[in-house]
C-alpha cells in the first residue's frame, strides 16, 4: 500500500513538472518571435543614434547645410555650356566651405522659391546676389559680411574719349526701363547736362551705344563686365563712373544657423587674404 501511494505521489510530481514546463515553453515559444522582431528595431535605433553621436564627436563638419540659390543671375549663378552650375556665388561658397571644412548642398531653386525655402526652414541659407538692405534686415534676414559690392556703371564704346560725368554734357545716355541703372542716370542728368533715352532690354541699349546713337549706357557693373567678356561687345567701362552701390550678402533667417554665418564670414576673410577670392572674380569678370 505504501509502495502504491509512493508511486502515485511520484507520478503527480512528474505530471506537475511537465505541466510547468509546458506553461513555460508556450510563452517562450511566443517570446522568441517577439525577440526576433525586436532585434531589427534595436539595430535601427543604433543606426539612428550613430549620426548624432558622430556629429557630437566631430563637430559641425558632419552636418550638411542646405543652401538655396537662384537659377540664372549671370555671372553669379548660371549653367555653362557643359551643363555645369557655376558662377561667382557658386565658387565663393565652394572656396569658403573648403576653407572652413563644412559640407553643404546647393539647391538651384530660383529667387522667390529660394527665399521661401529659407523662410520655411527647408533651407538653411541663401546665396543669390542678395543685396543687403535695411528693409530685409527689418523683416528677419540675417546677413553675412558683404562678399561683393554691386554698383551701376556708365558704359561707353571702345575708343571713346568719355572718361568722366562732365564729358557727357550735351550728349545722350541710353538706359533700361525700371532699373537701378536708370535711376542712377536720372539722378545725374540735370547736374551734368545730358539727356536719356529709355530702352526695354539690355542688348538694344548696348547696340545704341555701339552704333554711336548714344554716348553711353548704364548697367549693373558685374552684369556689364560679364557681357563684355563673354559677348565680345565693343564697349568698355570707364573708371570712376559707377554708383556707390550696395553689397551682396549670404543670408540666414533662423538665428539657430548663426554657426553657418560665422563660418561664412571667417572663410570669406581668409579667401580674400590668400588671393582665392580675387581669382574667382577675375575668372568671371576678367578684372
């Protein structure tokens, strides 16, 4: 009887262990797939954390800044005959980035779209021949130091003896409607005794001077210099017949991007000191 009771108790113990093992195995079996599903998530988390970790270790050099620009504003940004996006702005930014060791992506969006992208935070900065003006500063633009002083200038035919405003007395000057050049000429014509003729486009205005119908025309200096160089125009720019002008600036609109602006300013100073800036200007304007 005692043996029989012992056998019964032993059997119950075995059944009890098997039942616990079964209960344990079932959750384990359910947990395994869950663990497999979790593993990739853990790997994804590591990958996501890897960039910020490296960025903190190596500084701003790992950040890719997004810079918006215009599509065509020759010679500051345009597409050359090889299909390459080039220009003063393009090369100045590249030289500064190399000097300062930061990475960037230049997006050719057009003026309006570029400004909107920076305002919306879709781009970090804008470089597009943007004149530094108080009204822009008042509306939230934060400018770098000026990287190019844009003026308007009087332009004369090659071989002309006109060398000063005084030489224009009694003569006619061609201007383009609605431009800063037209405003500049109009502000001087009474003082120096010349008349003006208004044209709707630059090529026609240039031809009026080349043909001798007008003694001079007025145009943005960098645009005129580029047109003479690339178009082989029989025109020249006299010294000392330009406006005071205003500088172009690299711009941000979010104060959190001040680091980029500081690097731009530091790099601009360096490339002016080492001659790289002058090389870029000579490349596009021949001066």
